[in-house]
C-alpha cells in the first residue's frame, strides 16, 4: 500500500486506496467503496493497520467538531441531459 497523507473531510479531491477499497474524501462525508481481503499474512496486516488508522483519523475529525449535526441530508443529485442523445 502506498503511504499518503489523507486528512478526512479536508477537500473534495483526495482518494486513498487500501487493498481494493477506494476511500474518497469529501468536505461532508467519506465514501468507501470496493472490497478488501484482510489475509492472515504481512500484506493483510498492513492493510488492516492502514484501515484502522484511516478510521481512527475519521473518528478524531468527527469528535473534534463542535457543530456536528444529528444527521446530514443525502447528497444533492443533479440530472443533466444526455449530451450524446
């Protein structure tokens, strides 16, 4: 796994990969998609530790926010005309 400085909720650009997981940074949410096998070997341990650190960083960022709402609304989705139609 490539080491990267991923600061949760810092921007709309960062993407972190752990195994076959893709972790996308947003200002109001972190999106995790894909899958991962945490195998009983050194590679599995490294992925598990990276995932553990990511979640610890997310929790720390959330706990540090005094204005944390009970729940965010779903993200706004905009429908656009198909430019190829």
